[in-house]
């Protein structure tokens, strides 16, 4: 949930977490993007919901998540390994009455190529122009943006 919340914050979306079958039915067609944790996959599959696009199934275990991808017609996200993909997935969602959100996902190919520096510079430029922005570092092995800004 922390990974989803961080990614949602980075693209200005406000996720709604639902677990009850009635709530799932209510939001299934209305949500622009649906993320399903693998623990909820049997419940969602058993509801007999109409097929839809923009469904993503998430779990830490690749074998477990792929087993449910066909019944739910869902794309697979193995977390935390593919956490960097979440902002792009959520960035396709409608952020609400404020309009569309622009998501810039910066990923480095290896350590020391400047991805953190570029992301920090973009965030500072947005801030200097009074644009709403969020800089979120999802790399568990990196030095972190806190070190970049001297915090």
C-alpha cells in the first residue's frame, strides 16, 4: 500500500481503496484505473464483473500474480521490483476536477548515470515556476533524494 500511495502522490491521484464486494461492484466500471492486490483476486474474479481495460494485478510473487492475470484480464505488476511502473500506470488515470496530471518517470540504467540529479532538477524547476509537483524516490538501493537535497 505504501508503494501505491507514493506513486499516486507523484502523479496527483487520490486512490480509493475498497475491499467489500458491493464497493468493488460500484467502482469497477467508474474507476479510470483499477489496481488489484493478489489477495483480492479470488474475490474480484468471483464477482462476475464485466470485462474492462486498465486493470492491473499486483503482488510480490510473480508466479502467484500471473496465475490470476488471465481470469481478471489484468496486466501484471510485480512489486516492489516494478514499482517504477506505477506512476505511469496511475498517470493515465483521470486526476479529477483539476485536469490531467503530467508524470515524468526518471529511471537510471545503473548507479551514477544521473537519474536522481535529473529528477531533482526537474522538481526544483517545477517548484520555481509554482507548478504543483512531487518528487518521489522509489529506488530502495539508491542514495535517495534526501541526500541529494542535503536532508
